[in-house]
């Protein structure tokens, strides 16, 4: 999946711990496998400002933050 940020920049979303194809991409490029969820579905230390949030609250926060930044 390619996310177009603007005309000159783009990002690729890779979730190696979630998807077999992405896992292979990560393996090929020596990317770290990072977990952002605790077993109770709250966000862990790797989630930055979402640490401690429920996964649905985090998702809502991310959408609101992207909208605030006009993405």
C-alpha cells in the first residue's frame, strides 16, 4: 500500500508483524518488527503519544491528528 502524502512525498505502509507479504519485505530490508499493542489491546511504549490508549481511541486520535495537519 502506498500512501500519497503530497505531490512530492510518499510513504509505504509495511506491517511485518501482521501480514506475510509485509513480513517478507521487512526480512529482505532488515526492518525491525515492532509491536505497538499490549495483550489487553492498549497501546504500549512504542506507540508514542498514544501510549496507554485503547486501540480504538488511538485510531480516532490518529485520524483527528492527520485531519488537523491537513493530510
